[in-house]
């Protein structure tokens, strides 16, 4: 945050008091479907994924969250409603958690936090709109290139079957796209 | 807005000065793909749709906006980037337009406007996440029922082929779902 707006020592102390650290081992869940995901998480180290399971038991990954990403389930964070998603650590991860109360405190007390959060929300809306559009009009190859742009830091780390699930394609189609992309 | 937070006469005067009215006839565009959609629009009367066209020339509707909805292209409004969408009036419509400058003025001057806007953004993120999830896991019938919940005021007004495009199904599948739904 210090990169985006200036923080006094008092601001930093307040932040330390509202964020709580949380460690997850690979395969552990931050939240399961049906739980109220009250905390927003900042990923300090590691790598999470959010996914839903359909009636046939198939997983659908809606988001990856590597270092420096935020994970928030708005239904739980803002509306106290149960989550439709599983949030799981793909690698051992270190998180910083904040709840709605702490969040409101930061908006009230720290100049710059509110506008920065709002900017993040607007970027989030743009990204989601892009994902909706791409699920409708883009080819699998275009979606794969989007993934490379959005998540450059995890390309080498994400398991193939998870990437295929995120892109909505079969692992076979993915490996075909990858070999084509590497040739050019 | 008066329903959500109290407005002084000065607030109302400021609003009148930053919103500009705009009339669209049925079939007219507010913005075309490639244009910078600088204005957010409040739909006072009528009914808009936002859609993209894929490389084969097929339309994909991402949003309907009947009375009391807002239409905003975040790429244009916040980032000055060209839109990927067409925003078109399906019926004769009366809009109120506001640009980023006016928006910032309202946030600065009118207490309650900023938090209300932020709440709207968060709801928007939830709605878009639901749409992404449903495009992955829901049946066509579940998506149709979602549409009924989200847009009760336009069910009778929306042309069938547009509804099918929004749901990502063929008009034939839609008419089968509709007859099943009406029987129960």
C-alpha cells in the first residue's frame, strides 16, 4: 500500500491491529462452499484458487490468487450470505485477513485507503466483464493468452488440469494450444 | 437517491448541473464498440442492452438495463479505453448522463453518494461473479429463472431472440423452457 499512498506510523500500527495473519498448508481451505466468508484475504506468500462444484461433481475454477492478490467473497464480506465457492491453497500460503469492521475502520481513518479500494473494485468489475465476454466470444487460445497476461507469475506453477478448468477446456486441448504457442 | 440518503436543495441543484439528459430512439446507440464510453447513464425511462459481436458476426448480450438501472462501461468511464460493447436502446429511452468529473464532484460534495456508489459496485461484482459461475455450472433453465429474478420488469418486453442471446441458448431451447416453466 505504501507504493500507492503515503502511510504514517499511526496508519501502519492501525493496519497491524486490524489484519490478522493466517497460514494455510497446500490443500487447506480458507472457506468452503456454504460457509460465510467473512474475511478478505491478502496473499503475502503462496497461491490460492477459488472454484465451484457443479451438480455432476465437476470443478470450475473462477479465480487464481498468487502473491499480492486479494481474495474476497463479496457475498460473505458485505452481505453475510454463504459462499458459492471453495477457496483453497494450491501451495503453502501466508495470508493477511481483514473483516468488514476492520475494513470500515481503515476507510474511515486512513486517507487514500478508500479511493484505492474503490479503484480496485472498478478494476475487478472490468476484469469480470472481460471474463464474461470471453466465455461468450473468445477462442480457447485467446483465453489462454489472457491467462498469461493476467497471471504471469503462476504460469509455471499452476497444475495443468487446474488451468484447463479455469479456461473451460479439456487438458488435451490445453496441451495442443501450449505446443502451438511455444512454436511461434 | 432520495430513497437511500437525504439530499439538501443544494445537493439537488448540484446534481441537476452535472447530469445531462439524453434521448435515444429505439435502435439508436449510446456507444458503439471502439468508442470511449465516457458517460455513465441512468435509465429514467425505456430499456437498453449491451452486447458484443464475435468474429462470426454473432451478437452476445451481456446486460439489459431497464428503468432505474445504471449502465457504465468501466473501461471508458475510468480508464479512457475504447469499449468492447455496443450499448443500444431497445425501446425509446430517456437517460441521464454523467462523466467521471461530475461523478468525482458528487463524491466530494454529497455525503452518502460515495458509499452508495461503492455499495453498487460491490453488488455489481457479486452479480458478475454469479453470471460467470452460472455460465460454467448452471443449466439453461436455472439461467432463465435467474433472468426472471434479476429483470422482473422486462420479462414481457424483451424480444425472444435477445433473451436467448443473453442466456446463451437457441430460441428453440428458450421456447421449450418457457412452456415447461408455465405449466408448473
